[in-house]
């Protein structure tokens, strides 16, 4: 998907940077978020055309270490767009088709046989939340750890695949599924294996094919950088989160690189096959009715694809958010190719329900001021995630 610029380029005045700082500080005051790191690129604003990162607050409320561009945050279910990108990479290489059945790659692990219903699920169903698999049944908590520790899928998830009782007609309505994307992650590792592996190599593939080539050196399941402490907000105060989520982690610097790659910013190097895979993730796969609701969801691979106003027309946005109650952190990334605009927010607070405060509110505030276009909230009742990625 090519990049175009719908707004005239503004000269550098410092106003945009001041606006971003003001929006971040207002957000932190409203939500009492300990730390925030915002990455913005706007090809229509000179001081943002090569990207800008604004860190604010602290990594830990006790130690008081300031957030920096290199502070590592848990990104929750934004992990899903990376899993979808690996799937797309295999597809553009010609090794798989999106219509392939997932079971064909999962049977490369021990004790996986599938069943007559599960065997109908295609890769595209998993990547668009239309498989009918529920988000995360209680007995499957923790299966994400196996994926991101490069272990073989355990008995809980393999038994689930082998004894699946879900809808037999696909694509199903849109039902957000952590389990579906963990399943896709295991399938991705299987795609690049010619023999049954003792474990999986998801993290190795991610570094080799995506994060390494893009220079995202602190985006992984277990980065070496300084990890921000996570918090949940209740009873009028922040409280330390109980643990660390089974997801990917990233930094403001790396999120800016990912925005540039997805926006195809001139001068930012992306290998050809990876660029083609990015294009495929941004290709509309369908618009699906949301299960048990009246609205619908347009999906690429991993990306939600809402249309937002731009003057008298509509432009295409790509959006994903994630939040983890276990890790006490949240993340939003969105970009609008037609407008040359991308924004990512990392914060070490689970969304503050007391003031309905999640980072999508900050993203919307920045987007609205940069574009002078008011737009609706993007979040739906089903796309705040809290368990696994």
C-alpha cells in the first residue's frame, strides 16, 4: 500500500511537539499513569517527518527512574500484529496460503491430531478472529508462555485442538481470541519447519525476519533492556501488577521503526519480502459481524481497519491495542497511510477504568490535533485484552 499525504506540509514551528507534550501530560494527570512513551511520525509536519518520541513519567514509582525512549514496555496483544506479519511472510514466500488449514502445521508437534471441526479452521480465520475459538478458556491460561519461551505446545492446548467443539461454519462472526492467536503462533513456527520440532522457534523467526531487519533490537519476548514496572489502578491509587505478561515487549524507539515500516516512509529500509508481507497484513480480508453485537469489524491480518473521517471523505486507518492486567501495562498503535500519520503509545498502567482512561484516548487526542479532524473512538467492547497475546 503506497503512502500519500492528504494534508499540506507545515513548516517547523515547535507547535506540534508542544501539543504532543501537553496531550501526554494531560493524559497522565487524568489517568495517573506512572509512565508513558509516545512515538509519532507525521509527514505533513516538518518536525515530525522523521519521527518524534516523547517519554514522560517514571519506569517505577518507588525507584523513580525516568521513562526514556529505550524503556521496555509490555505491549500485550499488539503482539498479534507481529504474529500475523510472520504468517504473511510465509505466504509471500509462497510456502503457505492463507486458506491453508492450521492443523497442517500444528501436527508437526507431538500428540496433535486435531478433530473434524478444528480441522476446518484456516490460517486466515485465526488471523482475523473469525475462527469461533473463544478468547482464553480458564484452563488454557499460561499457554502463551510456552509459545514465547519457544517450547512445544503443552497438553492443555494440544488436547483443546484435539477435542475442539466450536462452530463448523467458517468464517464465523468476529470473536476476539487470544487462544486463536496463540494457536496461530504455534502454526507459524510449524510453517518454517520441515520436520516435527521438539519445541517451536517463534522468537527466533521474529528476530530473523522482522525485528532484526527493521532494527527493532529491543522487541522480543525477553529483551535485555530496562523493563518498566506495571501497575493497575484501583481504589484511587496505582498498585503493582502481579506479574509479567506472556507477550512481546518493545520500546518507543522500536515502535517508531515499526510505524515507519508500515507507512513505507521514504528512506527507511525494509527488505523486499518483508515489505510485501507488510502489504499483505494491510490487505482487507473481510468485514465481519461482531458476535452478539450489532456492529461489524473490518480486518486485515491482525490489524483492525476502521474508516475514519477526513474532511468530507473517509480514510483507512490500521489499528491495534493491547493491555495486560497481569503485567499492568498497555499499548496502542495506529497509522493512516493516506495521511502520512502514525502514532504509538506505551504505558506502564493497565487502563484506568475509574476515568475510562486507556491509551487510545491519548492517541485520539494527538491525532485530532495534528489533523484538525475529530474522529470517533476506535476501541470496541471486545478489543481490550488482559491475559495472553
